[in-house]
């Protein structure tokens, strides 16, 4: 799949929903989506991921480009 083939954003949105479900299934204490806002051709957002985490009532955190996070924040 090429980044400009029109299918990329559909596939990535699906991965967002699946990532949220996997996080819930494995009992992750927090899940953070990655790879959005990394490349100019990647116009997807974490919106589908966030919606699914909310639907599943699972903790998540969306980081903006350049923002950092450490596991000590889980305490």
C-alpha cells in the first residue's frame, strides 16, 4: 500500500480501533496511540482510537507531536 493510494487512512483508522481493543483485552493500564502527526502524508488522527477507548471505558492518553510521557505518571 502506498501512502497516497486512498486506502491508508481507512486502514490506520481500523488499526486504531483494534489497538484500543487489544489494550483492553491485555489489561493495559494506559494506552498511547503512535504514528499520527509523524509524516506529512499521514493525515489520519487518533479520533477513532479515542472513540473506541471511550466506548470501552479504557484509559488512554494522546500525545501531541514533541510531547513526552513517562511511566512514573501511572503511579
